C-alpha cells in the first residue's frame, strides 16, 4: 500500500500524546479514589465497577482517529481490473489521391462516412483505434472504447502526399500489440484491421511485408477500395489520373485472411466484428482506497456508541 499524501501521516504522532494524556488522567483518578477511605460504604454506593470496559471507548476512539488519519493520507492499492481486449483498428488512406471525386463527395469523405457508420454499429465492448497514412503512418487514436475520441479523430483527418499502405498496416499492428501489452500479453489480442484506401502503394515498406507480419500475429486485414479506374484529382489546375488499384487491395485482404469491399458502407462491415471473438484481459491499476478506512472508522464509532450506551447508559 502506498500513499498519495504521506506527509499527512504525521498526524498519527498525536496518538501517542493522547495515550499519555489518558494514562495520566487514569493515574490521577486512582489517587482521588483512594481518598475515599470508607470502602464498605463505597461498595454500597457503587457496587458495580466497569473494570476493563471503561477503557474500551478510549481505545476505540484512538483506533478510529488512526483510521481517519490513514484515509486522510489517501492510501492506494494495486487492483486487477478486467477489460475486453478485442480490438479493431481503422487504417485510413489520407494521400492526395483520396481527394478524387469519383466517389462522392470525395474518396476521403466517403471513407470517413463509412468509418463513422461502422463506428456507430460496433458493440460498445470492442476497442477501436484509428491510424492514418499518406507518405508515413500515424496512430491518431490508440485502441479505446471512447467512441467520441474516435469520431473526433476521424473528423480531423487531413490529406498528405504519397501513399504508404505497408506503413499504415504496420502501424496498425503495432497499435494492437501495444494495447495487448497493457495486459501482459505476449501475443496480439483478438483483433482485426480495416484498411480504407484507393490501393496504390508509393512509399515506405511494401504491403507484402506488412501482410506477412499480420499473418504471423494472426490479425486478419479487410480492405475497402475507394475509387474507380477513371478517377482523377486536380493539382495546380492540372488533371492527374488516379485509378483505384482494387486488385491489389483484394489480394492484400485475401493474403491476410480478411475480406475485400468496394467503396463499402459501414453496414457492409458487420462481419468484421461478428467474427472477431472476445478475450478478457486483466491489467493492474493503482486506485485510491481511502473510503475503506473512513468506512471502517465510521463503523467503529457506531460500535463504540452502541457499547457505551449498553454498558454505561450514556454516550462516550
């Protein structure tokens, strides 16, 4: 057990002072009792002596103070907390080619819309993460059950140059592995990656390398192709053809044990989370336990009050 405010424990030094004061009072009380020399009369006036019971309220009071001071120092304890580990990572292509309008209003906006729809349908117990990639990849939202954080991350996606599909997939796998490490897992938890792209890799490590790692980690990868063979984007007023590479994305999904979709809506992806399974993991969290000490102190005070009324017909 640790304390967030250990300095407050110095208040416990007052307890020995109170004990000493109580002992002094009892000694003085004994001296006054000896002055009453007619012991026979004393037996008739007060025949029943409380004996050891008269010290119980004082001892309980000191213990109660000790409990309250300990709680005041904000004690903490390590607690094993269960949490669902099943994870889905959405990897969104934000390369310039995703601004083509062959998917209305643009490929990127269509991908964002599908991601939001999918997010609304994924059961609350699943952890969902967000990775964006253009020339490099970034983990925008680590796997979490916080759906608002995911929506904010999706809304904030911006376009960048080039397309690194392999890097996006590898960053997704790293995010999944890092999430599982919170629970002391050596292997990735039950997970699935959904990669939304127009399919042409132009930077970074190859998709084949990333697929090999996904297969080793037993993490399926489903792909969604956004665009048509006639897709065009405009840069500096010049039309640049950006045909979708659907076959490459279909091959990636097949090799990684996932499914392939063409400009899918979120509703079409139901199978992604229906097949993912479930796994409960435990991680250690440090939590404050001051309420235990305060509750124990209150219960003790109630017990002392009840005992005092029962033995002495008065409150301590």
